[in-house]
């Protein structure tokens, strides 16, 4: 027998999951735009993308809070285990849609995580390249550092005449 309160909760859960997937899809597009801006060194495009990402993350956070409240109202914690336990409490007719929406949301989150890690690697690579260029302009090289990677004193002074200029 279906608990009458479960039907609106299950429908709300599915709606929130689908809305979250839509937000994550837009976030993925922003991460692609961010990558393009990073590759082109386009600071204005990077600023726009960062602003759009912030808005999408705030929207996603609101949807997550709504999902957490929905689960708490049903007596379940807002964790993966809580969601799975809530699924188990649903009648089979409601469980399929909720489970499918949840799995799609989890897959979308994994994709966003990969895109974000990709962009992070590009940022780190660009940062290392910039540091190397600045070191060259300062007249420094790897053999002329004040301190080495372990924090001990390096073999020589980090400045020479070009670096002092």
C-alpha cells in the first residue's frame, strides 16, 4: 500500500533532481567556456565565466537544500545512504523514477568533477609557466635559488645584474 505522503515527495525529489541536472549541464557549459578563456588567456571571458559559475553554484546549492529538507521531512538523512534508504521505503511504482533521476544526477556530478579537475590542471600548468617566465625575466634559474625544494639554502644567490635591474 502506498503512503499518500510519499507520492508528492517522490515527485518533488524527481523534479529537484532534474532541475539540478539542468543546472549542472549549464555549469558544464561554463566550465568549457572557462577552459577556452584559459587557453586564449582572455581575462574578460574568464571573469564572465566565473560570475556565471558562481550563480549556477548558488542555484545548485539551493536545490540541494530543498532536497535535504524533503528527505528530512520524510525522516531520512541527506546522505547517499539516506537517499538509498528512502528509495527502499518507496513503493516500486515510485522508486523507479526517483532512482533513475538520482543516478542521472550522480553521473552529471561526476562529469562536472572531471571538467573542473581538467580546468584546474590547465590553471596549474599556466601558473608554472608564468612562474618560469618571471624567473627568467628576473635573471634567476633553477641552479641560482636561495632555497631549494626542501627549504634548505640553495647553491647561489637568486639575483644577478639582470635580476636587480
